[in-house]
């Protein structure tokens, strides 16, 4: 028998109070942008008109954030214009060199990586890249990697160990690619190998969920000494739609599934699954990518600093102990 849905629980198609606030937020944002564009175009000083609107906008953004449901957070993680992994690399990294191919089958544009300097520090990057527009999103399969993507990640982790480069992983995927060709090439096996390889890293590893963190596709490059998550990102064993389709045979019950799964950053911090929630600008990272990048960059650098004091054996032991300790159980 399928679990029943409470009558008061909103579905994906029903408007919520936070959605109404979001509509007002969009309208006010459009007014501010229109006035700013007019001031720039005409050279007029419109600060007197803009100042109260900006203050109102900031207040409304904070009120909106405080009233968001778990499903609202999931939707915010998918907002068009939300910074991708490469957007953060462009703002935080120098000397970035992408390395291609898994040396077995081919290259995967959904999971990319290579050496770079993260705020001046040499690192090895592992990036799940969704794409920025329709064309690149299709090319990168919305960040859903094939087996060759995870095997490329393993190759990059080998290089990181060889050259003593800390690993920084930016996670943003609904899950590994579910196509037939991925299964034919050993999707499950590749994910398991990637998890195993990351557990055995002898260099510091810091992972950050910057959007969506779905299932084994995210965990494959998420086995870090520290796992961070941005304020409006989510991380779960399955997407809310996937859970709703299994439990209620209805993806429209995704809001209810999101509540049951406890997928948000605050939930994950409370459960001990992440070490830190990285704050976003009011309204979300998409409204101020520069500020979002600065907060993320500083958080990752701070954890890399702390981990750099540990020996390779200590890093390995700490990472293994961290994941063995996850989970809360009650004996009855």
C-alpha cells in the first residue's frame, strides 16, 4: 500500500506563500533593474528613488529566504542563472588546465577537471558541470556523467596523489546518467571505483555541493575530508521526484518527498552529513554570483588550511572515520 499524502501538503503544481513572495521579489527586482538601466542610459542621478527600493528589496529577499520550504530550496537550486562549477572556477581560480579522457573509452563533458590554483593554492579540481545555456546543457547532459566521467575522475585523483595536490570537488548533478549506453559501459562499477579511490586519497579533499547533489552520481566525487554545501543547494540519496515516483507513483508529490527526505543544507548540517553551510547572497547565488563565489572560495580555502596540517595517514583515517560515523540509529 502506497503512503498517503496529507491533504494540506502542497504539490508541485500548487502555489505556496513563498511562491507569492517570490513573485513580489521578481517584480521589485525588475523595477530596480529598470531604474538602474535608465540611470546608466541617461546619466541621471536616481539614487534618491533607488535607495528605498534597494532596501525594500534586501528586506524582501531575507523574508523570502526565511519562509522557504524544502521544496522551494530544491527549486532554487535549479534556478536558471545559478552559478555553475565553471562560473566559480573563473572567479576563484588561475592557471586552470582541463585534462581530457579516461584512457579507456573517451571524454565526458559532464564531469571535468584538472590542475588549477584555488585562490593561489595549487589544487586538483573535480567539477560536475551542467552547462550555462540550452546547447551546453544538452552537450553536458545537465551534469549527469557517464562511466568515462568517473573513470576520468579516478585518473585525476591518481595525479593528485602523485603530485601532492589537494582535491577540490564541486558537486552539481541530479545523478549519474541513466541511459542504456552508460549501463553497458559499467556505470555502477565506475561509481563504486570512484568512491573507493577517493576514500584512499592521501591528500586533503574538500567537496562542496553548489546546486544539486543526487545519489551515487554525486557521492562518487563527494568522499572528502570535509563536505560543504551552499545555503540553497540540496543533497540526497534520490531526487524528490524520483522518491515520489517510487512511493506514490506520482512525481507531482515531489514537495512531500522533499520534506520526508530532509534534503536541505540546514537538514544536512543537523544530521552531521556536512561540516558547513556556505551562506549565499539574499535571494540566492544567481542574484550575486560574485558574492557567492567569494563566500565559497573562502570556505573551501579555510578547510584546506586546516587539513594541510594532517599527515597522509591521518587524512586517510579521518576521511574513512567520517563516513563510517554517518547515520543516526535507535535500538528498540
